[in-house]
């Protein structure tokens, strides 16, 4: 799994590192990998991308961005659980 530094995320997304620091202050972006050199996962890269889009394109303030990012991830988790449940139920209905 690739990991990233703050600088790498800023370069990939073509955004200012100061914005990423503000995301860290609001706890939208946080180190979630044990690597000291590159503490951010692909999940944090995606969070930064979504946060920037919400902030710049839709003019959502950072507290609003935090709520949206959290709800977006919860929705993804819920979808995955529902899909697993559906697969499990289909597996049970196919048994004799």
C-alpha cells in the first residue's frame, strides 16, 4: 500500500501545503500509517482530494467539510456491509 508525505499529496493534488495543514488542524487529514517518513495513506489522499473539492468548488467551510468527509466514509462502510450481507443471504438461499 503506497504512503505519502504532506508534500507529495500537495504535489499530486496540485494544492498548497497550507491547505493540508488546515485540514490537519481540523482533524480531516491525519497520519494513519506508522511510517514517519510518509505517514498518509491513500485514504488520506482521497480525503484531501474531496476536502479540497468541497472547499474550493462548493465553498464549504472546513467544519462542514469534516462532517461531509466523515459521512461519506460511513456511507461507503455501510454499503460494503450491506453488500456482504446480501452475498451471505444469497449463499444461504442456495443451500439445499
